[in-house]
C-alpha cells in the first residue's frame, strides 16, 4: 500500500500520517478526522456488531488483509474490492488510472501528486508483511 502525506485543513496543508499498520492489516485513510478516529477504533475493535454513532463527515478507508482488499466508509460499510488494486481520497482517480496502465502503487501516488493539488509527498510505502500477525480475540464465557 502506498500513500501521499498531504493533510489539508482549510487552506493550510501539512505532512501527516495516512496509513496505520495494525495486527493482520494495513489501513489507509482519507477524509474528516473525527470520522476517521471513530471508524478506525471500530475496525481495531474487530468490527463489533454495535456500530459506532453516525459520523458527521466524509471518510474512506482502504483495508489490506491476508484475506484481500476492502473499502470502508463513514457508515462502517466494509466491501471487498473485486480487483487487485484500489485507491481512496482526493487523488484516487489519477492513482487508479495509473494502476490501470500498469503502474505500481508508489508510482501511481507519485503521478497523483503531479496532477492533484490536494495530493502531495513524500510518498510512503507499506507492506502487509510489516503487519504483525493478528491473534484471535479471546471469547468471554458468559
């Protein structure tokens, strides 16, 4: 998984973290910060049946696991991606177009940085092999 580093707040940009390496998964995010925190917490808790309170801002996530690639939005709807690659965020269109033309994830983000004003470097790359193995949650005895 590759990502840019540009975070935009109003008219100001700064470098920020957009990918989290967690046990058994890598999560790349985009969108409004409060929604991001709410949905990330829900994902890390193992996607409990009780959904978090509705978020107010737009949010998107790309989740890479050993089982495949998934998207998740602010409503906590997780959906499998039916191809080997995908992108989320402002630069997703140019990045997907680059990958459709055979570019790898890092190159695709570099291309998006060249044509989308909300996408900027440095580009960072993460591998699923960097994620620690997920351990099954212990079930409580009732």
